[in-house]
């Protein structure tokens, strides 16, 4: 079935309508699969950076967060969790790769006994196994992460790419994995832009403060 072309404003209005009932992965997925967001309406939220992929907030309330992620060739996320979120990804431009992982164990599983987030993290012996690797192409299938499949990595191997991400509920941190060291850690999430305006870059710590941190860490 042909997808219906709509603006990002209309898209968000429809997403917000899900807040009237119980939000399910498949309910939002059916809607996302049925529409194509117009490039022109999305343009104010498209920013590329040479160093990192950019997270550009378009809408956020207590239940939903909608953003674009803009990817230069070769840019990728860390392997990460979603803290029990439901996530939908619409490939808008270009092609992305997605690798899904399964958690096999670690030396601090008790750190998962925490309220509000999925894990305190901090293990140095995390074992993950690749479940599958798929490609997401513009105009193609909408991909999801959910409570059963929560660990993945996204990467752009091709031309500059743009994807639309819907998250419920919004989160400000996740667990990320250093695959070489088998280490996991809590990672703060930040926006490159909000509502079309680039965020100021965080100030680097003054030299005397970073010296103190270095000394304290020894
Ligand atoms: Fe993700």
C-alpha cells in the first residue's frame, strides 16, 4: 500500500493522539508504516556534524520524544540499551545498518535491580551475542526496539542519512557497551539541536579542574 505523505507537524499530532489510550509497539508501528514524512517539513531539524551523528529534538512530552538523527558516512552509535523504552525508527534518507544483540550475562547482574532505569551498569565482563544484522532503507520498513529486543547498534555505511526516531517514554541516559573491554557504563544523552535551534556546546572543564579529577582518579 502506498504511504501517505504528511508534514512532521501532522505526524506529531497523530503520535500525540496515541497518548489517549495504551501505547503499544504495534499500534504506533502500523501508523508509522502508513505514512511518509515530507522532506521539506523536516528540513529545519536536519543538521550534520563531521565528528558525531546528531540528535535533533522535534517534540518531547512525558510520554513521547520525536527526533531526527543525521548521520555522515561511517558514523555509528555505541552498542546500547533503551531502558525499557519502545522505539520506532523511520529511515527518511539514505541507508542504515542495525545490529541487534542479546545479553548473555555479566559479573554484576544484581545491578539490574533498580527502579526507573534498566541497569546501574559497571560490569567489566559483559557477554553479548549478535542476534541479527539488517539494513534499513529510506521508504522501507519501520524498525523497532522493544522490551524483548532492547540492545543494538546503528551505523551509516553509505551516503549521508537521516532517520526519524520516536521513543516512549523519553530517556536521558542509557547503558552503553565497550565491546573490546566487555565493559558497560551509563551514558548521558544530549541533543545537537532542539526545535530547530542548535544547542550551545558544553564548555570544556578548566585545566585546574581536570587536573584535580586526574589526581583524584589515581
Ligand atoms: Fe537505539
